[in-house]
């Protein structure tokens, strides 16, 4: 049965806040990468968010996960943090943060395809196929015909971002199948712990010991991406879900790119090609069509932006 809850003024305000928070994460990640190597930057994001969420778990006195759950956490951490955070951050080194946010919105499109392949109750109906088709048409338009004619570093960066969104979609299916029995803060904390355990040795091997003598702007960007846009956004996500329902919550996907585009223009001086805006319009139309469907069980951990 479809979720019939309506957006109250409070739910609308918190939904807008969530869109603003996740829209700002692309700028914060790009600013972090100006002073921090790639793998270490991703480690910063998972480590500090992990500490915050375990604090929430202890404060709420939630039951701790059993040892049998940690295998699921490792897979979830790989699919929802290590792979997408790394691929998308690398992509941002070579393409605009605004374009990254537009491509990131394809998470919902890939999510529909993955769910149809994995879950019996998620058939790919004609309406969903239309939404998926418009979504992919938007991606092709946003990338531009030049990327289809020749392959270069910019093309690789765009494919890396899309690879990250596919990983988010796989993570959503994995979370629904293996972690739905856990309280949301526990699932998120466990996932981020597993991510940190994987990233810490990789960062030491690839980047060396982390340099903590960073500019204040860099620490601010790290704090934003980890504490606010990861740990805090997870908690806000579930507040809005409880108030507005899953269908209304999906509107946040449409709020993120405009925020990221404006911030990229104001702070980084980015200017996107008109094809990027046309692509986002097609993608947004596809997402609206996809979101007009009955609510299904929500993944216990949202894809972090």
C-alpha cells in the first residue's frame, strides 16, 4: 500500500535541511582534497562519523550488534562507504562538484534496477522502466556528446562517479537483506566502523601517516563531511522518514544537485555546461516518475552523499 503521509511544515523544513546538508558535502570533500590525500580524506570522513554515531548508540543505550553481524557490516562498509566515497572523491579531482552531484542522483535509478534483480516484490514495471530510461538519458545528456566521442581523464572521472552510485545501490539491497533487524544508529555505526578498519591500513600504505597539522579550512571541511553530512545526516534522515514517509523523503534527491551547483559556483568558481542542466532536468523527471510508487521497506542505512 502506498505511503499516504503528507509533508507537514516541520517535516518540509527538515527535508530541506537534509537536502542542504547533503548538497554541501560535495564542496566539503573537494576542499578537503586540496590538502589531504584521497584515501586519507575518505578515512577522515568515516572515522569521525563512526565516533559520533557510537556515542549516539551508547547515549540511547541501544543493544550492541552480535559478532555474527560484523561480516554483513564489512560488506556494507565496502559497498556504501569505501568504494563510493573513494570513487566519487577521485572523480571530484577531475570534474566539477556540481556535475558530480548530478551524476550522484543516479543512485535512485540504479537502486530500482538492482532491487528488481534481487527482490521478488520489486518488479520493473513499464512506469519504472520509463523512469529509468529518462534517468539514463539525463546522464548521457549531462556527460555530453564529447565524452561519447573520445575517452579521457574527465570521462574516467564521470564513470568513476557513476560507479560509486552503482555501489550505493548495491549497498541498499545488501542492507535491506542483512541489516534491517538492527536499529538505524547501530547499523550505521557498525558500517562505518568496518569502513574505518578497511581504510586505515590502506591509507597508511598508500598515503603514509596522516598529517594532522592541517589548515583550519581543511579541518572545517572534514568536520562538515564526517560529523554533519555523514553522522548527523543519517540521524536526520530517519527523523524525516518517521514524519514524512519514504515517498516524500525521496524528494531530497532533487534538492541536492541545485545546492551543490550553487556552492560550487560561489566558492570554487565552477561553471557547468548547459548540457549538465538539461541532463539534470531529464534525470529529475525520471526520479519523479520512479518515486510515484508504493513505499517499500526502507534500507536501514541510507546512501551517504
